[in-house]
C-alpha cells in the first residue's frame, strides 16, 4: 500500500471515529443557520442543529480578559450594535490585520462584561432582510455557551452534534498578547473534548497554529485555503502553491484535510475540479465553503430568476457537491438541504 493510499485509509478511519459513515458528506452549519438568523448567535446555532446539521461552526476571537467568544471577525461594527453605544465611542480604532487596514471596534478591546452589553445584528441586511427582524435580540455567546448548547441539544434530540471551531487571526492576536491555540485547547480540555474520537474539527487559515496544534491535540485539523492570497503567517507562500500536489503532501504533515472555497472544487458546470481527487490522493479530507441559497452566491447554472437575493437551486448544488466526492460542506442554510442519508 502506497503512502497516499495509507493516508486515505487513515482519513476514513478518522471519519469512522467521528461516528459518521465513510460515504457521508457532512453538513456544517456555517456560523449556525446564518441564512435565517444573525450569525454566531445561540439562536443561529440552535436553528442549524434543529435543521439537522452534523456540525456547527463557531469562529473564535478573544475578549480583553481572555474569554473566547463567537464572532466571524474581531472587528464587530458589522455584526453588533456597538456603534449605537456612546460609552464605547472612544474604543473605535484603526488596526492592520493580516495586511488589511480596518477601522471599527475590536473584541480584544472589550472585557466580556462590556461585550455582554452589545447585541448581535444581521451582517448582510440588504441580502437577508428577513434576518433583520432578529437584530438586537441576542448577545454575543462565549465558546463555553456554544458547547453547553450542543450538549443540551444532544440530550434533547438523542443524536450526536459536532463542533467545528475556527481560530481567527492567531498571528495578529499573538501581537496583542493572546495565544489562540492555547486558549482553544484549554477550553476543549475543560469541556472534556480534547480527546481522540470527540466530534470536533479545528480549522485555521494559518499554518503555524495547526503545526503547533498537531502536538497539542489528537483532534482532526483542517487547513483552510482560498482562491486568492496566502496564510498570514507565511509571507511569500500562496494558497495556490499549497494546493499543488507537492503542497498538498506538505499540508498532510500538519492537517487532516483542507477547507476550500467551492470555486476551487467545482467548475462552472458543477463538476469536480482536479483538486478534489488530488487532495484525496494526499490523504486529505475535502470540506467546501460556503453553500448559500441566494442566487448571488450560486453557480450560474443554479440560479433561478433575475433577483440576486432570491433562492436558487440549492438542492441541486448539494447533489453536485456529493457527486464530486466532497466530504463536507459549510452552509448558511442547513434546512434547505435535502435529507442526506
């Protein structure tokens, strides 16, 4: 048996350890059911679970006092009502994060108690107007609260529900004094989830944190990649180079899979691009981001009508993803995906 075959066999064992059939394509609630509720709220996660998601995905950033909370970005003007709080006007700042200059309010400048006074809001109000009905109803949840919700829903439903955290901007946050891998592992240890067989994936766009996590946890790790750019902690390295056959072999030394943009995995006709098979040959799982139901986010052949915000054919998109041999998909709309097994 060759090295690639052995790695592929090990990847299937990893899936089996997570109590999923090897042939299953897992559904990951992207920031919860963020197509129907403001993202990264307990309401969004609970809706995704109720709609049958296999995993929910909390993106994690730290508060000033070192508590991991769920926000897609550490800059929160687009996802909370912080701009409406005059008591925090002086916290507005300009920061350069992963080469991008941003002006706004940043989670790491707030204690958890201060962050609790804010409320979440819809990030894409022009696209998802219905979601704005839930603006300012929900606080920003801690990672501990997300774990507690999952356990409560498991007890309620009798089925296993996975957690798929992403550590955000670890290189930048290290310059602010936060050790993101250590904070995550401490939280997983406290919850009894830092163990082989726990239904948890850990993901990151950077390389170094995954290399370090490989020595800290037996949990499966996912190297996130995109069509453009490269890892913030590896200047001069592009994701394009990492996704060549030799680059995939290198990824397999520190990760169990890749989390890739759908455009890297499916062509305009919805057929599998070579990357899917190449990653599998390197022994890597292939997870795709992000399947959304609105026309603007779908391949042209899946759009229905001329309204970019109207729903397209997400059911067919799901069939194409499965036919391509993709092992998992992040989706904003778990409830729009047909019964899977």
